[in-house]
C-alpha cells in the first residue's frame, strides 16, 4: 500500500468501514510508515475533537463533520512517500 492509498482510505479506516483485508493493509502501512502513523493519529484526534465540539446538538452532525475533516485531510502537505 502506498501513502496515497492509505490517505484515501483513512476516513473509512477510522470509521471502521473497511473490509478486514484492507484494514490489515492500512495497519501494516501505518506500522511501517511514520509519516502515515502520525497522520492517522492527528486525524483521529481531529475527529474526536470535532465530534466533542458538536455533541451538545440535538441532532449530532457527525457525518458532515467527518466529511469536512476528510476533505481537509485529503490534501496533505507532508505525506510525500508515494
Ligand atoms: Zn505512508
């Protein structure tokens, strides 16, 4: 798996929407690639903070937030190991 593939699947990975095989590939990549490991950590932290920020809404908009974050993270500047 390349960094680009990892990044493109990150949203699904964090949401638990990936098939077991793809998930395993992501874990392997993140274990071997410090850049993507750091990226994953920061992505998870961002999702956590964003969800917490909106948890008081009557209808939590986790889906749109996840989409916004996903868009932000699809344009990484630091993940160059393709
Ligand atoms: Zn990588």
